[in-house]
């Protein structure tokens, strides 16, 4: 006998109300964060004591400056184009739909007046409302390079060229007036790059200003110079901090070192650990600790009592879009003894290098941040030219007999550009290659190393730099690929890390993260292979021979953002590979490509065919 189930009796109005609530619940999109079990499984099993990352707020646009609003806990981000974005503590973004008429280089928040104060590349300082509406504009003595809010006196302290200026709020905090311009013992041409203040309401409150690798201290009330510390670091100072409980001055430099100084100018502690430049310093809120952030993708906590590192946070890799602050340029070597710089977006020729005597060009590399171009000629000479003019102005010519004579085993066959901050001692490196320090620039970009030379038993045919992991990779006619670890601050700058031995001769190299794409060529067997190596574990990724080119490979390129590789050959095809060396696409051309390169992070390609450049958009390859 089957028992019939009856529907429970509800009031007449229940069905209508419950159906409405059900409709609302179903309309709300449930994210994975609502499932607590799923969220819990993603969390680490062991949680240590100390600092932990709370939230990561990505940004598709470049960020010129970020300022923290201590009143409501929000973060204000300003792009290089002047777009203002508000990031809430929850991680959500709220667009102001506000574009500043003139982009600004720096902003500070005045906590007592609840206003923002910013400056640009001109000689003006501006007061902004919370919505970044300009309240007032005041002329300055010189261009402002840094600034800080003095909570003790409700003033803005700025550092310019050869001066420190104290600004006071007047007329209902709507205008800034110069209270004091400090110039005592400050060199007229020096740039005040960083500043910090002694946290005290005393009339003897001091300011500490950094220029190059020096620190100068003044009293803010009367502008008297009370100390001048010179040559504190071997590199320029990149961050300063005053630890008030112990009256310590803390400085950090581009070489990654952090030094603690007492009131007499004697060093108390030296912290060594960062692999790249230290960008910022902050006081840890609990105990005698300080925090540092570096370009090596770490945030570290240092104990002033134990004189050692006590905590470390590894952050994500730097966004490669930061490089886009320098306009993208394609460098083209032409058969008419010229080098042309092409804009990938418009295709316009930006500038041209005319080689004297119509000499053949062997290799070219470009330092975009320094506006420099290096051309290697077949006779071994290297031309250094400026790209600020059209045509390029040749600044120097380096010849073999001028750079080392018999110390060099052979002339350079290829060039490689490595971006880093280095010591001048690298010029006499024992590797046997040409290492040249380029001129220092006061910018956020590291200086560059130009490498070239002979590190194989036979001719070096290709070199590529991988600055994200401090590596330089070279390939030679001896059928070997060598991976070098570069130590920018040591006299023995290059050290062999690993070697890959191949049956065929490597002809072209391209790198993306820890993956190395190699084009191999064996004329005897007419084999033209694409191989991918993983440099962390020496793994090799191969594929079916049917997927390879049927004629000589003329170029390879990489798109690190998409983790893709591309190759072109005399068989008239372009082939797209993933990081595991699987063939994704084959683009068949009715012409012979001689070179190629990715020109955007989306995967757009530039292909050289004959006397022309052709752009293939990523959507075409779908």
C-alpha cells in the first residue's frame, strides 16, 4: 500500500511571498566565497605569527602615485594620464570619473584639514578637495620632487632643487603660503629625492632630506643645518625613515642595503637581504621593528633589537605593464646600413640610425629608458647613439683595441641588454665580454648593462637576458646553451649556472619567465626544431617532428604575458607555441618572413617580409 504524501498546509499569502523571496535568492549570483568549506580549503594549513597579506587590488592601468586617506581608510590611485581612482578597504574600486587637467607626480594627504596636496613637473603646488577638485594653485621656488605632511605643525614640507620649503595653510585652509625656504648648506643643483621628519611637537623638530647618497638635517622652525652626513651608501638613497622611540635615522639604497644611524651619525645596524633596490620604509606598529619593500617582490620585517630579519612576505611578480611608461619601440635592422625605430601602434618611423661608411650591422639593442641605441658592426666596433634626435646622433664608437686589446679573445658577435643598477667595477669583469655601464638617470628605471663577447669554445650566435630571475643566456656554435647567473654587485659578475648540450646548433633564443625557447638547426639532416627548456629544473619539452618547420627558422619571439612563443621560417609559416612546446596555431603566408616579434601583451605580432613590416593582430590567430 502506497502512502500518499500531502502538501503541508500554509497560509494563503505564504506561497506568493516565498516565491518572491526565492526569485530574489536565485537572482543573486553566488560566488565561491560564499561556500565557507571551499574558502577554508584554500587557506594554508599552518599560519605563522607576524605579517600576512590581506588583499591584492589589481590595476589594469599604470599607477603614477598612491596616497592613503587616514580618515576613511581609502586608497587614492592616480594614473600617468591623470585618472583618479578610489580603492575602498574592501578591495572594490570606485571611479571618480575625474581626469586631472595636468598629471601630477606626487600627492600627500593633510589629515587635519582633510585635503590632498599635489605637485607635477611644473613649478606649482595645488590643494585638492576630497573629490580632487582644485581649490588653489601656488607657485614654488623650483620643481618639487618629494613632499611630506607634518602632523605636528599641520604643514606641508616639500623638497625641490637645492631647497626645502615649509608650507602653511591659510585663509580657511584653502591656500598654501611659504613659511620658510631652507637652503643652508644645500647644494644648489642637488635634487631632494626623499624626506622624513622627527615625530615630535618640539620647537627643535628636525627634517632629514636625502640627495644622492647624502643626508642633510635642518630644524624646521628656523632652517638651521644641524647635521650633514655624506656618502652613507655606495648607491643613491631610495628611502629614509626616522624611528622616534630610539631616535634612529634609517636609510635604504638601490643596492638593497638598509642602515641604521644614531644621532651622532654612527652606523648601528646594517640589514642585508634584499636582492634589489629598497623602495620604501615604514615603522611596524608593534615593537621595535621596521618594514621594507623592495623591487625583489618581498616585504620584510626587521628587528632593531635582534638586528636581523624576522618576517618576509613574497608578493606577486611586478606587473609588466609598468614598462609601458616608456613608449614601445620596434628596432629594425635594415639592409641599407640603417637602424629604424618604429612605433608599433602607428607604424611611424620615430628615428633612424645612419651607419657611417655603409658598414654592415651585425646586431642592435635599444635602451628605451635611457634613449640610447647600440649597434654592433661586423668589424667588431660598437656605436652608441642617442635616439632623442632624428637621425640618431652618434655619441661614441667603441673599438676592440680601445676596450681591451689582447684581453678580449675575439670580437663581439652579438649584443645583449640587461637592465639593472650596477657598480662601475663591472667594466673590468673577468668573463671576457664587454660590460659597459650606461649613464645614470634620475628615474624609476634601473640603469642598464650592455653585454657582448665570447663565453663559448666557438662563436656565440645568440644572447638573451632574463632580468626577472637575474640570468643571461647564451648560445654558441659549439652546440651548447649556457645559463649565467648575474651578480650585479660583485666583481665576478657572471657565474655559470647550467649548460644545455644539443645535437643541433642553436640559432635563436627567446625567454619568458623560466621557459627558454630555442630554434635548432642541423644542415646535415635538414632538421629545424623548436625546443623549450625549463631553466629551473633543466627539463626539456619536445613535440612531434611533423609540427616543426620544413625550412630554416628565421626568428623566434616570446609573449610573457600570454606565455606564448612564436617562430617563423623560410617555409613561409608562422607557428604559435605554448610554454610546454605544444603547437597551437600555424599561420601560412604567401611570402617568406625574415623576422618577427610580439608588439603587445595581447599577442599582436610584427612580421618582417621583404622591405615591409606587417602587423598580425591576435584576433586573427583565433
